[in-house]
C-alpha cells in the first residue's frame, strides 16, 4: 500500500493510507472529530489538502478505501466503473481536476458524459479542495433529468417534495397540509409522507389516500410513503398503488445492513415498482435519502471521514436510476454537523458530489433543535442551493416537522427561492397549476373544496 506524505514549511507530514489522507484533508466537522479521524491541526489539514491535490485520479482505482473483498459497495464502485468515460480526465491529479471542473472546458454535456467514469472517492476528494463558490459553480453546470409523472431537473426549474407529515397519520391533518402545499405550488417532485407507523395496514391506508387525491384532481406528480422497502414490497404484493420505492441508504455494506438492506433487496424493490407501470412520462421509480454521519452512527464507517462515506452512498443510488435523491443534511444532529457553518458546507458538498456523479440531487435543508443553527442558516443554504441548480427541496408546513421534530424548509421558502432566482416548477405540474387557477391568481379553486375529509 503506498504511503502518502507532504512537507510543509519544513515539517514532514505522513498519512498512513488513502482514507487517512482523505480524512485529514476534510474541512473541520464534529463527526470526524467524534470518529477520531479529523486533522489534529489546521496545519495538518492544509498539508493533507496539498498532498491530496498532487494525487493522480487513477489512485482511486487501485486503492480501495474499504476492501473490495469484504464490501459490496466497493465492488459495485470498481466493477461498474466506465473506463472509457474516465479517459478524458485520467491524466489529471485531484488538484488539476478541480481546476478543469472550474474551466469552460467542463460544460454540461462534457460533465454528463464524464459522470460514469468518476468514482465517489474522486468526487469526495476534489470537493475537499473546493471553496463554497466552487461547489456551487460546478454543480450548476451538472444537469440531471429524471421523470415519472413529472420531469425533474430541467434547467431553470426547482421542484419540491410536499411533506404533509402528521404525528398520528391522521387523514385530516395530512390532507390539510397537502392542500396548503399545493396552493403554494409545491409537490411536483413528490408528495412524500414519513409515516408515524411502519405497519403494512397503516402504510396501505396512506398510499390509497394519496392515490385517490392524485387521481381525482389529475395532479401530474407521484406519491411516496417513506417506509422501509420491505413494507413497500408487502404493499405491492397486496396490490396497493405504489409509485416510488423509498429507502435510506449509506456508503458501506455494513451500514446498509444496519438499515436492513443490501443491493439485492434494492434491485428487487426497483423491479417490483417497474412491473406496475404507473409512470406516464418516465420510469424512474426509486427515491433515496442519505446523510453525512449515518455510517458513523451505525459504527460502520471503516475509519472513513463522513463526507467520503456519504459520497459512496451515491454509487448505490446511481446504480438504481432513481427519480429523486436527497441528503437530509442536518438531521442526525450536532454530533455530526455541529453548527450552521458545517451544515451549509455539507449540504453544498453533498449536492456537488451527487450531481457530479450523475444523480438527480435534492436536499432536505434542515437542522435539529439542539444544533447551533437557526433559520438564517437554512435561508443561506437554500439560496446557495437554488443558485447551484438543486433539483428539489422539501416543503414542510411552517418549516417545522411536528412528526419528525426538526426544522426544514417551508412552502413559502420554496416560493421565495423560485421568485428570487426565476425558477419554475416541473413543466407538467406548472401547466396543471395554471389550468386549475393557482399559477397566476393564487386563489383557491372551488374544485379543491372536496380535498379535505368530511367536506363531501
């Protein structure tokens, strides 16, 4: 195994292996300190970044940060690597790659063609050398479009997941939040509920409710109940109307097993959803959520820094051609991302790495109430991600999820960033809004009176 070292201002810094180099080069965050992998000083971090900048990109094809023999995610990364796509940048170092990404030569078409040739570790490595403006500028050039009943990710568009969670799964509460979100033009990415109960009957009730509303008002969107994939498979077996299969994923086999999944189970879920043929404009049927710190919280990070682990989760997502992927960036807590500064950086890193790898990235711009963060931090990250071309964000009533007990973006936050940056909803959804009278007047169409339970 090669040694990694750098001499800076007369001091020689030694990094024992590639994962140590990556960890020491990572901008400071609490999770890496908790894991004991962070740089011990700012000087060591700079030395590691300089050493990383001189590292050939080909190193990542020959030095697995998690052993190939013992980890199916590593095997997926190596076995699915597209050498022909990689050839365009195979001669570059990580530092050269950063400079190339920021150049005019790296346009949208070139980056799309390159994506299959990049490994997650390459994306994570170059992100560690980038300022926030670099992460924004390059991500904005990456256009990743997917479709089911609406088309997500087109340039000049910003979609939203309408998230009408209720702490008791009460139909009236969910329907009221759903109506409120639709009136703000939210819901074109997905109407997605985190169920209070993971039982099959409870999930089936929610699926049927969402399907009735979407069908009755011909809403060009998709529904998803964010339950474990095995529960969704059980619902499909019962003949329930499933649009998207959801699952939280991570960047190591061990971490995924802590979620009760492996690659074979994800493949089974995708095939089951495809067999239903419910899409009208596309067949991207998977929805994945990720987040920095998930592998560490499961004790399954293998000594990796949390940003590199997060990027490896995108290899899992990419393999299954999802409609939607989003990092839930500040959801785990300050043990992993301590404050607003760390949350903002992590959100931009995740979006950049996902887009560079060819994923339809969104972000749940959020924090827990015990983090050193507030609404100003969410406003800053929301605006930066809007400028970076983020595919979708969350729409939560009042920005306060009363079921999951965390702070996220609200319906009016989505309206703000669309108006600020001249962004529009998915085209099919935008046409529907205009057709029923929401798009221009903002008035409540009479047809929506029947949405709320008990109004018939």
